[in-house]
C-alpha cells in the first residue's frame, strides 16, 4: 500500500487540503466544509480558535485575532495574540495542523507528509518559512510547489500534446501571473510576475473606506478611529464584495456601529457593482502590467496562448474577466473552482509522489450557457430577441448568478421572461427551455429595474427568478434536467413556438415589446416632449385597425424614429418625429369609421 501524502494550499485568506480518496483527488473537509479561513485567534476565555470561529470574532475582538499572516511570511515580524508574541510560521503552523486534522477525518489516519503551495515569486526566505511552518505542524514537507504549477496540474491537459497557458492567480492577499508549458505530466514555468501585496483584501480595504466615508457623512463621526467599528466595516465590505460578484447590488446595514450620547448610530447604504468596480479598477488594471511583463519575459504574445486559466477567489469579480478578455482577446477558463484549484493541483502532485496513478481531477461544470432574451439592437435596429447569458458555460457548479435588466416602456406592469440555452447572441438561434410572466409591477413612468437570478445545482436543476427591485414583486420557474441535451423533437418544437411568436414581431414591437426585458442602460431624466410622444404613439395604436396599410406603415416608421430618438437622447429627433405623428393623427382621428 502506498503512503499517503496530502496537498495543501496555504492561502492568505483561505486554505484547503486535498488528497487521493476513492480513486480521485478530492478537497477534504468536515461535512460540506472545504474552505478554512486563514484566521487564528483566542476567545476571551483563552480558547484557541482556528478558521471560521476565529474569523467570526474579528469584528468583536480584532486584537485577539490574526488574519492574512501569509503576507508576513519570511519577515522578522511578530504578532501579538492573547497577550503572547508569535512568529508568522507559528501562526501558519496552527492553520496547517487544523488542515491535517481535516485530512485525518477523511483518511482515517494522521498524514505525515505534505506538498504545500506558495506563490511563484516567493523568496527563499518565504519558502523556508513555509517549510518551517510545516515542520511546526508535524508535517514533513516533501515539496514546495509553485501555485501556478499547481493550477496547471488541476486544469490538466490529458492529450499529451504541448500546450502554453497563461495562469492568472488573484487571491485574497497575493497576485501572480505565470506563463507555463504543459506536456503530459511535465509543467514548465516560462515566466512569472506578480505583487505579494495585492489581492481581494485590498478590494475589501477600498470598499471599507467607502463605507467609513458614508457613515461619517451620515453621522459626522469617523468609525476608522474605533477598532471594533473598523473591523465590522471590513467584515461588511468583504461580504458585499462577495455578493457583488454575483449580484448587481449589495445592501449593507450595520446596526449600532457607533453610539453618540447613548444613541446607536447605524450604517445603511446600497452599493452597485458598477460603483464597486470603478473603485477597484486601478488595482485590477495594474495586474495587466504584470501580465505584459510576463509575456515579454517569455517572448510570447497573447495569441500564442492556448488557454488563459483563472485561479483564486478574487477572479470571481466580473471586472477581472472583462479586462483580461480584452487584453488577451480570449475568454479565460474558470471551469475549475477558483478557490479549490491550487489545492486540487497540490493534491495531484502529492498523489503522484505517493505512487498513485492520477489523470486529473473531477470537476462539475455547466456544459451550456443559460440566459434570457431582451429588447436590444441588432444591425442598428430594435430587436426583441437579443440574448444575454447569465450562467456562462464551463462555470463550476453549484452556482448562482444575477444580472440587471429593466422594463422596456413607461407604465409597464408585467414582463415575460423567456429562458434559453445556448451561446448565440440571437436568442432565436438558441434552445428555449422555459418562460414565465411576472405581473403586478409598479408601472412607473421611468424604466423599472428587474433582477434576473439563475441558480443551477449539481443535479442540473435550473431555478430562474425575476424580481422588481423597487417593489420586490417576483416570479420564478424551476427547470429540471436543464443540462440534459435536448432531443431533435424538443428543439424543433421549441423553435416552432418561438417562430410563431417572432412572426408577430411587428405587432409585438408596436406594443413596445410588452413583457420583454430591455438590458439596463443608465438612469436618466425624460427628454422634453417624451411623455407627449408616448401619448401620441398610444393614440395611433388604437387607430391601426382603421388605417390604410400604407398609413399604418408610415405610423410604424414614426414610432421607430421616436424610440430611436429617446434611446439616443436626441431632443431634435424626438421633436421632429413627434410633429410628424401629430400631423398624421390630426387627419386620422378626423376620418369617419
């Protein structure tokens, strides 16, 4: 029987352990827990806390809790904890010992050896500190493995051919980018670059600063001078960051953050994903400098890459994927869980060193993209079946994603949500999988924001929910076997149903696409004369049945001009089209039945 060697990702924010179990490399943990927050603390009673319990007390007892110790590895710094001084390797050893305990529960015996990962740019001192931490935890560190190499092992290319990949690793406290070649079981690092002081923690800091400024604006007190209040703000910022990776808005409420004359002062605000991304954009774009330098050092161009692989929890931030896609002109892969990727790769190497035959890791992903149709533009003209993917193919399961849309015309009280499976930006070229109607909307004169949320689980059950943000009015549909391939008959039936709807496109569009959803643009004030133009169009619609076909075609043309003018913000165009429609109605409304 071969010996057991575990693989450990000792991370700044979170850590994980993986090993070969039941013929497969798996990330291990108690119950459903697989991620250990890299936090260590002592409770007020002196009890040692590791992981989630330590993280949970940060807000109340920041002086009794240590996080992000990885950033201090290799330094001579010490940290105070519970009135005692500890070195960074000692704190890291506590985390490693806890992970070894997790592995023991799954393996039935205490592991004695480990592969531990570090950033590619870690210095000799930092690597030595990591080995020291392992020894303090009672583990023989058989290999210090670079994180990008671990990631490449997790993604794995099983065809034996030579591949070149760019690995973009943005974790909680560190960032590095590496160019590697992968051929069979051999991974060679061609170039690396990074910043060991850049990660999701810095995103949290920026957002916490924003929350602090807002609280000071509301109450005239600066919470940054209060350790407890400051820790709570950081906690709230971290939770909001996570939510904004999946949702367009995050509501933040911290009750009794501070007090004044015995009166509790609350923080209550909403942060949009757009505002958050503008806040962190300089940091995200700074990572592109490292990408450029790594490419230059390796003598490669973006087009030379066979794949761009995303690693680290902070790559969930949509802005990261957006800027990287534009730079590399390729859609980055994230089909291995970004938080577990490095641990899985460490587990692959550990298993091979222990004599196991490992071909790769088991990953559950969505094989298809799922989204909804909306009224947008194709070829410069309004088109009611534009497709917006909400769930992207090859995204690890289970998952939840939300996108923001809005109603398409004033006073709209219902929307029809049509769900499609596919990748084409024309919804009619994709496969319809379900639809539902949400009624009783607020019916405001301005567009109403609609949040469309999709949840897809490991069993292929897709739950789609549409919610009016203002009122909370919602409706949902559950689609079983969403990931199951459709039969030709099902596809044909679905296409026929959609085509029947599309054949009435002219009438649908003249109802301003009742029930469709238009992708949100931006809040704006109505143009002068916009409400009158809406009234003119409504009056003309009531006369469509009485019009001569030529007159009806002219009226439809004017409706389109009005819609284009409103969308483009052209006051002159709106005035001109409204005048023409007003003159037409002068004659039409005067005609006998």
